C-alpha cells in the first residue's frame, strides 16, 4: 500500500479548504471551478477579454481532456481516459466537495463496471483488491494513486488498509461499495456443500464476504457520517435459495451480508448513513461457473444473463440523492430469476 495521494490537489475544485484526515475541516467559500454551475452541473468556460474561453489549468479544449502533468509516482499519466470538466464535471456534494467512493474488488467484473460508471459521473474513486493496479485493464483517472492493495481475507491487513484509505479520502466518504466476494469450488470445480467445505474455506469466505464489509463500514464510519454517505453491499440471489454451482459457505455468507445490511441500516440511520444491498442473479463475470448459461437461461424469464453495467447503474442509483429515503433494502437484479 502506498501512502500519499495527490490525485485531487491540482483539481480546480480542490486545494484550499481541503479537509484534513480524520475530520471535515474548514470549507472554502467557493470550491467550484470558474464556469461550473453546481445546480445544472454544466461547465461553461468564462470568456476572457480577448473573446476566448478561459479554461482551467490543464484543460485541453481540443481533446476535451483534463490533464495533470504527472502521476503521484512522478511518471506521465495516460491522459486518454481522463475526463474533461467540459464533459464530466466533478460530482460535488452540497458543500462543494467532490464525491468520493471506495469500491472493493474493482479490478474486474461488477466492481470494474461500478468504477467506470462512477468515473463517468465525475466521482473520485478509491479502489482495493489483492492485486496491484493494472492501467491496461482499469483505464480510469487516478487509478494507481487511489488503489489500495489489500487481501480482504486477512484480518491483519484490513486495519492497515483502513488507515491508508482514511488518509486518502481526507475526512469524507460518500459511498462504500462492498463488492469483493469469493465463491470457492472444489479441486475439480465441484460445488462445496455443508459436508464437503473445509473449515479454512468457511473462514476465508466469511472473512472476505462478511467480515471485511463490517470492518470497512465501522472503520470508515466517521468519514461516511461526515458525508452523509451510503453503503452498498453486493449480496446474491444465492442468499435466499439453493444454487446448483454456488457453495454453502458462499450462500450463507451472502445471507449473512443481507442480514448485516438490515442491522447496519438501523444502526447507521441516526447518523445520516444509508445502507442497502443489491442481490445480483447470474451476471456475466469471472465468478460464474462453466455451464451457467445453459443451466439458467431456461429458468430466467428475461432469457439472458445480466451485464455488470446493469448492476453498476443500480449501485449508482442507491448512492445518489434519488435514493435519499431508501435504507435497509435489498434490491434484486436477476431478470426475474426468483419469480
Ligand atoms: N457475477 C455474478 O453472477 C454474481 C452474482 C451474485 C453476486 N455476485 C457478487 O458480486 C460481487 C462481484 O462479483 P464478480 O462476479 O464481479 O466477481 P469477480 O469477477 O470474481 O471479481 C471479484 C473481485 O473481488 C476481488 N477480490 C477477491 N478476493 C479478494 C480479497 N481477498 N481481497 C480483496 N479483493 C478481493 C477481485 O480482485 P483481486 O483478484 O485483485 O483481489 C475482483 O476484483 C461479489 O461479491 C459476488 O459475490 C456476483
């Protein structure tokens, strides 16, 4: 895990008044870039005396990208995928702070789509997973600077990761998405049931799928409270019925995560934090077992598997103001699989 991240400090909407780690800190009177309308979220560059638009430093009006000269590591940034304020203004909260989220398990699958969706909406995103950040697979802004490498199955690593994440987000976290999950199979790909699941597998599955979400939510509580943030737990259709491929440890860990969502929603609501769950059915990612399509298409009324982007849309909705009175809910997204 690296320590510092400069990812936002040269943004037009940040800098002075940036909250210090551990607390919201002082507010700058106006933190919007010139020409940014926080009501309509439209960026219109002001016109200078020469009749030409004045762009914020680093903004390239030809490519419509917003460039920073160097990454945290000092190397040149790949600007290709950077968002322009002209196209994607930063998502700001009511105090003019850029909305910031933490997504676990963002390196592929559903987590990957969640990052892309929120990046498109102008959020700053901190990611974590076991592997180092891969620019070629994850072409979003500030990726390497805002990636925390951590094994969520390791009780010792999570508290250290939380310290690192708190330092990075600087006092406010608008969304925590507990997406990372594992679904182990037997040595030949077979389903592990209550008789065949080894104890160490039970422990591992429950650590990644259930304990990591509670440790992160507790560890980042102050930041979530400061932002009146939102927690989204990715559960599963298998938490409510036996599945031909997903094992018993996985299914019970997801059922427990559903219950945790309800409990945490009740505990966190007085502090202004909403907690919800999304229970996907069969979504096309690496986690699916071979044969899922053949087995499930006849059983899914919509006659297709789901796409990670469809889950990402729902996560975004739950983290948005549009869902401001929704908490303690689990929303199914499964093409009608449970009907
Ligand atoms: N796809 C589906 O049909 C489906 C259905 C229901 C529920 N879900 C749930 O949706 C979530 C995402 O699933 P997915 O299909 O996108 O899975 P996936 O493609 O297998 O991706 C899992 C992600 O979790 C990370 N991860 C795994 N173990 C980790 C650990 N110990 N510490 C930190 N990160 C870890 C992985 O990154 P690293 O390998 O780099 O660590 C990866 O980014 C999971 O919670 C899953 O249970 C999926």
